[in-house]
């Protein structure tokens, strides 16, 4: 009986130490948890950036559908178009 108690305590300690190491260093342990937290923070930042980009694109689409002056400005700037009854003067 006296020999069994130290053996049981040694076995218990070994199992406990193994569980601690698995928790800290295992596949689903604290190291993985910190990596996942960093990935989550990165994804939240990216999600915020994409949400802002979506809002900007929605506003631009709305202006392209309803704002004739904006359409004209885009046509002039991006396509190099001129308005009706306008003359282009070139200098040498």
C-alpha cells in the first residue's frame, strides 16, 4: 500500500504536467489561440476597410445614376470629352 501511493501521485503528476504542456503548446493551445486572435484582429481591420470601400462605391454608383454634373465631370476628366458648343484651343 505504501508503494502504491507514490506511484499514484507520480502518475497523477505526469498526467497533470502532460495536460499543462498540451494546453500551452498543443494544436488547440494558447499559442494557437494567440495566433487566432491576431488573425481575427487583421480580419476585423480588413472588414472595416472593405465596408468603407463598399460605402464609397455605393455613393459613386448613386451619383452616376442621378447626378448629371458628376457624369459630365467624369466624362471630361477620364474620357477627355468636351461639352456641346465648346471649342478646343491648342497653343504651340
